[in-house]
C-alpha cells in the first residue's frame, strides 16, 4: 500500500491540552493561510502569525477567506474553526477532538437519555451557580425560576454600577446594529463565550448537541456550559464596555472577553466542570486516559470484548485467528 501523501498529523500527546490553550482569536476581512506550523492572517495592514497548536478557537468573521492548508493545520491541532455572520451570529464548523477516548461522550449520552441522570446533571449545573444553596431537591421549574431571578439581579446590579440604562435583552440575530449599545455588547460577548465553550466540548470528545438544561438544538450543551460563566464574564463586561462608549463596541467587547477568559482560567474551569458533571466522583482523568487508543466491541452480555481479531467459527477461517 502506498503511503498517504503529505505530512502526518501530530500524535495527541504532542498537542496542548484544552484547558491550557489560548481562548480564541477573532479575524475578519482577511486571508487566512498557513506558514509552517502557524496560521497567518493577512489584510492591507500586513500579516500576523497565530500559534495554531495552542489555539482554542479561531473565529472567522465576514470577509474572511481561508485556505485548505490552514484548515488542515487547525484540524490537526485540535483547534475549533468558527465561521460567524456579521458581528457574530452563526456557528458553522469545528475541529478535531483532543482525545481518543469516548468515555465522556458515553457518559454524556447515558445521562442525557436517562431521566434521573439528566436531572442530576442539570441540578449540578445549577449548583455551580448557587454554591451556597442546596438545590438537590428542586424541580426544573423551580431551578429555572431561581436562575431567572439571579440573572435579572445580575443585569440590575451591572446597570446600577456602570450607569448604563437597561431595558431588557433585545436583539435581532440577523441585524447586529438593530439593538442598543449594551445589547450589541452582550451579543458580541456571548458569541465569544459560546465559541470557547464549544471548543472545550469538542476537544474533550463530547457532543455539542446533547444538552441537559437546553435541548433540541445542535449546540444545546454549548449553551449549558456557557451559561455557567455568562453572569461572571459576558454580562459585566458588556455593561463595562458600553459605559466607556468605544468607537467599535464589538471589537472592544471581544478583546475584553478574551482577557477575562484568560485571567479567569475559564477554559481550564470548563474542562474540569464538564468532567465533574459527566463523571461525578471519579476525579480528574489521568493524563494517559485521553491518549489511550483503545477500540473494543460491544457485547450485550459481557459489556465489551476485545477488538482486532475475527470471532468467526474456526471452520470459517480454517482454524486461523484472522485479524480484521
């Protein structure tokens, strides 16, 4: 068999772990290409180099053109590529998982398809937002009411502390400029937070669509995870930026969110929180587990059996143990 042409992708153990990566970089109206092991973004002002191997998400805004080589490098590096519309409204793609293990994905699928398991994860998510309260006996309706009151209080406090008038969350996903300043800032901030949450979820091998609080959308789990940090990151930043009356409120908000995600260790916290939510009581995954390249076969009685050889009767293979 002829070898596959081109440079082989790096092994997983050489890639930067999800929780240790740069959160995101946003580019627009530029050409994205590859220079050795770096992503380049070129516009009329020149070229900048972006370290693909340590990038969580590359957010591509309007007017961006990206080469095949650049996308290949992002995929090999386990980075998430996010195409967004004007000022950031839609998500279109993601990169390669940073794990060979399906343990978290299987735990996610098992919990979300079991009523008690799903309720347990949802309660644990709310418990992260109410660290000093016991929510173990609350129904989803009660939890939603408690969360709604908390978010209204966060908006009210942010408005009072910054002097920015707050009339409620109002925006048009198809028209960024149709909203007032604070709602535009909120849209920009949450878009960035969603991109980071999505990159961590994909990197850990989980499904973005299998949510516990949110449901029915391809990014339900993204919204679940992003909501854990929205009141801490997106809302206060949006009000603070709006109070400063910047010329470009979207760009200023993105930079502020980027810094807050870095300073607050949000990517590292998201990775830990996802593991704790899906595998409670199991502790952190060892460094070797995500790299374990194990493929097994499912059996309805034994659970799993070894892969890599034939289970055909001996007479079908002339007594030989044939690997498949």
